């Protein structure tokens, strides 16, 4: 066994990555493959759990083979995953019983509307720190069981298991352990963040059998051991992707915050060892847990970030690949008065409007492709800036710096606009695979390879720091225009439905 090698499995929305890290933080190998998404109806986003599992195991094998090692040569395994995506499977065969519903999907909007009419919103907020929204797992489970009475009967008989993607992977890596960590549990809308247990009351209100739910474990520690086919290795770190990213960025002090730019964009601020309540639509959830100690965070979720750039490529055809957007946006001095609200799957925090739709305002005869590209980058930055403003208000903690990672963090123009609109320096991590790195470091702590989170913080460094370059007055003006455009995007799906 190599005493210092950790396999980080990073199962994301559109791809699975497997990365081997040394305990010291150096990346040794990386394998990646795309995960198909299915769109059976407008607003629906599904995946095949069996395909997701197969591809994930294949990239793990490739990452190990590239180093000419096997599972048995690893010191530990860390897992991080797309959150909220919901899988149901047969406890006997381990086979999925239907397609997974992806976190982005809005297909459960009717379930959420019914629960809202039943007055469940306050109970959800007070127990889970979340809001009633199709984003979270509970409505996806309920939708699956309501659509197929045979699945409900099997769920009530204890024949089925529910899990987010971490649970699905752990089940197959261990040969049948049904586990999830506290961060993933907290994103289901079924987990009481105060008692740190599944909520009997919410499960009953949602008519979801408790027998479906996995055992909740800490994010780092002796979580599980893989089956012999996978080397009997310790799974010592598990966390949802945004929690793992916060950990990988070394955001261990209250007030430190990060943003990861992927399919969506997710800003999280560490608020300390107690939950910090939000009055403005942000989410409160555990940041991670090590042993009995749980750290909490405030999170704002932007549902469409990198996928807006993909839409420019695939939907409008104004770029041939995602990397072209920076050069195209730099072909103009500004967006020319164009504002794009990329509510292509509704709005996340703080509006939580499933019926909002993408809106472009300010078009003129002079508008060209460059203006649309520039407005897209402005929109990504404005959405995140709105969240960091609210985080400071809700927590009472000042933000001194925003740490960033993810694919779009490579875009220098976007990062400069982000610094301008947040009003604080933006520090781009030298480790752009920060989510996987965070999973590896959780596993290192959980397996006793590192003795403290301080040692994780020592492994973080900035590739570049972007300083704000506009005045406070200009920032306020631009954010005011942004909020006006967001208002114009609200509820549009409902307007169309009423016609």
C-alpha cells in the first residue's frame, strides 16, 4: 500500500472525475468522462444511475492504471458528488428502479406547489435550513412514489433504498452499505440540522417511508470499507461537492467564503459551529462534520452558470466551444446595455422561483454576439455578487476575500468582473480541482493521515488574485440594474401556462 495516495472520486452533473492525490496535496493522475443527461420533457433533467455508476468506476480504474497501481495501493478514498440528485434502487439486486432525477430538474414543481399550499414551508425552513423547492431530494422521492404505486408498495415494504449519488456509489463500492454523510443528508429536505437526524415529522408530512433512508455518518472518519474487488480500502471522506470545495479551499474560519463555477455556481460562507439563520432566501446547512463537531455554512445556489455558456454554444451557436466566450466578450468594451438573466431552469437563491425563465433585455439593432457573450459573463458575476451581499447581511460577518474554483474560474474576464461586483478581492485557487481536493483532504483527516484542518489550510494557495477596479457607486448602479432585470424574469412560465 502506498502510504500517501488518496483516490478522490468527484461525481458531478455532467462528468465523473477520479483523481489520485498525495497527502501533501500534489495531483498524480486524473481521469474524466462525460455523464449523459436526459431531457424527457421541458424542465425535466434525468440520468441513468447504472450508466453513471459504470462510467464512474471506469474513470477510477483508468486513474489507477495510469499510475500502474491498484485499489489496494491506496491509503484511503474520498467521495464528493452532485447533491440532491435522487436515486432509488432495489436492496436485493442493487439495480435502479427508475431514472435518477437530477438536482436541476423542475419536474416536481407540482409537488412543491402542493406542499406550499399545505403550509409546510415554515416547518421545512426551521428544521432543515432549506426552502420548499424542486431542487431538493424530498419532492423527487415523493414524485417517484406517486407516479408508480408499485414503487410505493415496495418502499413501504423495505425493499427499496434511496440515496443521493454518494450513497449510490458507496452501496456498490462496499457491497451493500447504505450510508450518506451529514452534508448530503442536509440537502434532502428530510434532515433536521439541529438534531442531526432524519425528521420523522417531515417524512410523515411528505409521505416518504423512513425505511428508504440511509444511515447518516460524519464527513470524515471511519465511514466504510470497500468490498474485496475494490481492495478493502477505507472510505474516509464523503461530502457534497460544495461542502468539499469549501473544505478544499481551507475556509475554516467564520466569514471565509468560496464560489465554485460549474454547471451552476455555488457560493458558501463558513459561519462557525452553530447554524446561522437566513432571512433572505439563503440556505443553512452543515459545511462538514469531523467526529461530533459540525461546522455550518450559508449557501447561495445559482442554478445556471456554466450551462449558460453551453447554451450559447449549443442553443444559439454563437460560439463553437466554451473557451471562446472570453475572447468574444472582450471584443466589446461592455455589454452595450444588454442584461441577460439566465433563468433557463428557474431561479435559485435568493428568489427560488421555479417559474422564472431566461430573459434578455436591452437589445437594439446595434447588439451583436459580443454583447450577448459579455452580458452572460456579467450575469454569472452578478448572481454571485447578490449572494455574497446577502451572506454578509445574514451572518453579520464581513467578507474579506472570495476564493474561487471550477471551470469558469479559468476565465480572467469573468473573475475580474466578479471582483468588481462583489467589491472584494477574488482569489483563484492554484488547485482548480478544489472539489476533488477537498474530498481527498477530508479522507486524509478521516484516515488519520493528517492530524488537523490547519494542515489542509497550509496546502491551499492562490494562482492569481483579482482586485476590484470600479467604484462603489458604479458597483451599486450595476447591481441595481441587475436586480431590475431579475424582476422582469420572474414567474414567466406561469404567465405562459395561464394563456
